[in-house]
C-alpha cells in the first residue's frame, strides 16, 4: 500500500514531464559583427565591453560568436571566437572565460584596420551560423558605423535572407560627412533598416548608448 | 420610422396629424384591450414564473445542503468529542494507575504514622508527681504557733531547709520530665511533615481527578447536545471549524512561504543537474519542475511520517499493524533525511555556482583585485552556512504541514459548505427579486396601456355605473383592472 503511494506520484510526474516536454527551443544565438575597418578599429574597447556584457547575460545552451568585419567578411576565418554554452554552470564559466580571453587577444593583436567594410558579407555569414545553431531566438549585433565600403570585385548587391533574425546596430558613430549633412546618417540607418526588414529580419534596432546595454534585449520574446 | 411617416396625414401639421392618429388608435386599442392584457400577462409571467420556480428550487436545495452540512458537521463533532472523552478517560486511567494504585500502601503508612503519633502523644502527657506523705506532717507542724521556744524554732528551721532541698529536687525532676516530653514532641516533627506531604499529594491527585471529571462532564454535555442535534451545538461547531480553517490556512500560507524559499534555494543547482536550457511547458524550465518535485516529495514524505506516527489521519492506515507502521515511520523519516542531505549538498553547490558567477563577472569587468580582497573575509561563509541550515531544516519543517493540512481539509468541508449554502441562498434571493420586479413591470405595463385608453374606459365605467350590472360588480372595480389583477396573480 505504502509503496504504491510513492510510486504513483513519481510515475505521474515522469509521464507528465515526458508528455509535456516543450519541443520549442528556448536557446538564443547571438552573432556579433565587429567592424575593424579604418578608424573604427579604435572602438574595439567598447566592443569588448559589449562582449563582456553579453557573456554575463547568456545562459546554458545559448550560442555566441564574435566575427570581424573587414574587406570581405563572408568567411569562417573571420570568426574570432564562438561558443555553445554547456549545461554545467562551472563548465559554462570556463567557456565564457576562454571566449573573453580570445576576444582580448584579438584586440591586442590587431595592428591596423582593413581598407574596406563588407557588412553584407558578415551578415550573410552570421545568418548561416545562427540558422545552424537552431536557436529559438537569433540576433545579429553589428558594432559598426554602418558605412559599407566594398572594392570593385566584391558583389553584394543582391537580396539576402535574414528571416527570423533580429538585427541590432550598436555604437553607430557619426562620420565627418554625417556631421556636415545629418541626413546622410539618418538615410544610412533607414537604408539598412529597410534592407534588413526586406530580408525578413524580425526586428531592427539601433543602440548607441553603451552605458545601458540592457536595452539590447529589451522586450525580447 | 418609415411607417410612421406614411401614417402622417398632414406632414406640415405634425401635432394635428398625431392627434388624429391617436383618436383613430384609441378605439382600436380599447377593442384589443383584453387580448393585449392577456398577451402582456403571458409574456411577463413567462419570465417571472420560471425565475420564481428556480428561486424556490434554489432555496430548497440550500436547505437540503444545509441539512447535509449539519449532519456532516455533527458527525465530525461527535467524532471529535468522542476522541476527547476517550483522551480524558485515558488521562484519568493513567492517573489512577500511577497514583491511586499506591493508595493502600499510602493509607497504611498514614495509619502507622498516626498510631505512632498517638502513642508518642500519650507518652508525653504530663503526670504531676504525687504529694509526699510527710507534707501532712509538715502541715500539722505548720499549725504550731510560734512560742519563742528555741528547740521548736530549730526544728522548724531544719524542716524548712529539708523542704527547700526536696523542692529543688522535685523541680529538677519535673524539668527533666518536661524535657523528655519535649524531645518526644520534637521527634514527632518528621512524622507530621510526612503526613502533611502525603495528604497534600492526595489532595493534588484528587484535584486532578476532579478537573478531569469536570472536563469529561463538559465533553459529555457537548456530546449530548450534538446527539440532540441542537442549534447551539451546530453554531458552536461551525464557529470552531471556521476558526480552525482560518488558522490552518494561515499555517499553510506560512508553509507555502517556506516552500517558496526552499524552491529558490535548490532551483539553481538543479539547473546544473537537469540542464538549465531544458524547458517543459512554455517558459517552465526543467530545473523548476525538478526543484518542485523535490519539495513535493519532501512534503509527501512528511505527510507519511505524520500519518504513520498517528498525528494525522488523512489516509486509511488502520489496517496496518504496528510493525508495518513502525517500518513506514522509519522509511519516510530516512527518505526525508536523505532529501535534507541532498538539499544541504545543493545549497553548497548553489553557493559555489554563485561565487563562480560573481568571480567571472568581476573578471570580465576587470575587477580581480577586488575579488582577492574580499575572498578572505569569514563573513562570506555566513550565507553558505545559512543556506545549508535552511536546506536541512526546511524539509523537516515542511513535514509538519500535514497537521494544518488535515485540519484545513476537515474544516474546509464545513466552511465551504456554509459558503455554498449562502451563495445558493443569495442566488435564490436574486432570482426571486428579479421575478418580483418582472411581475411588477408587467402589472405596470398593463396600467400604462389602460392609461393610454383612459377615455373609453371612463365612458365604460360611467355606462356600467348607470346600468343594472352596477349591483353585481364589486365596489371600486372596473372590468379591466379586475381582470388584470386576476391575471396578475402568481401561480406560486
């Protein structure tokens, strides 16, 4: 009689857990593109702060990658560090520590910026990575002035697919030309927003105040 | 609106047209009066009668439910009072077994002591020494008148000296005798004290017996009232059930607070065990469910422990013999102990995880120096120790939930039953109220109809008053109103 009493709730709960197991993935994947072109490479300290913040917020099962945006960015070689966080908190901490170390090393080793800026290539590469992770929420962080500069050989004027991906532009600095004519800055951001939304991006956001990084994921679903 | 416009004869003279329409309509309405009254009556009764029926049914149901609640309440009360009486009788039995079974010995002891006191008391009785024979001779000599004879004076002097000696001797003997008697009395003291103690003990035992007897009387009186199904007993039981329900609810709420703290204590380390990224339903993480299962399991084990110890009677464990019951106690206690140990381990793990997280965040923010400075502080161990203590004690504290839970279930039956009766009655009242309102609106509509066709009605009344039927109609009744009031009567 008493044995039956213990077994019943255990079985019931096990059955409940098995039958109700949520098939949706709650993990999130973040791909951060860091612009290393020209003078923007001097902003890497800020980028590292963003990376640290992201490492602090990511949870078990989440994926994170940081890649550089240079003359041509559609390549795995441009990925500075990537990680899929484990379930063990201690292991997760070590992974995060190692990740931060890799980014720090990259920043220290970077001598000079690239001549051109291939943001589109980086975004295509990012979307491939994010889709492969199979995460429930996919985000591309672009740490750049959003001024795309391509050499004459590079082809990027074709529709891209960013379906279901949220795009957040970080620290979009104003160029000298923007200062002369602010419409250029606003026009540039509008153009990117339109391009992202046309490509199927679920959201587009610009966050310039890096003191309040929690706004990056404000209202995340 | 279109029809109304079509009926207007002179569109430029609206008032006149309406007046004409009114005068045309009044005879028609008068002719249709009986039928219209019947129609209105039927329509409103179609609404009010079912409502009234439903109201009556609800009141009957409430009464039936109240009776049932009363039966359950009295049955429960009878059971409780019986248990109390049995408990009091047990108390009296143990009192009698413990104290009164030594009373023959105590009585013998008391009798012995009293006899001894009597004997000793008799011994110490004062016996005056008998007057010596020569005192008569002294008395005779004392009658001799002084004559100045030297021989006589000398003899008297010798006698006086002898008497003084004898007196001193007698006084000394008397004092010695008194001293002995005082010593005897002094030796009585322990016996008196012993008797006093024994009598006080008897008095105390008898007072305890009297109190128990009074309690039994009280319970028996309550039992009689319950048996007689008196209103007083019902009110008393309902009131005590309500108080018990509120107290139990409070205790359960406090326990739920403890369970909540326990949950957050083990949730995080559980994430490390079952995986923090696993989800069960919606946003409920697997670790949440795992932590909840542990807490529920602890509560369940506590429930079994209390049940097998006999503190609660939620499960029918009467068919278990004492041996099985003891086994159940040990098994549930062991599982509870193991779970408490697991919680202690999880508390340690939680502390480690949090420390590692803090260290990582400080490292990422470049604050390793701060970490090193604080790491040596003994104060950092306090939360860890507190978590461990909480982890160990909370499962056992949760075990006691079984007691208020049992009371909550038993008293909840009474409280919810009473609330249900109250709700049904309120609903019944509301229905009756609406029914009456609909009925009155129906009557009012009939009167309004009559008010519109007042002119033909006045004429009718005048004609009727003048005619031979005047005598046959009851005073003050017009045909229409009488019909309406007749129609307006409710079937219920």
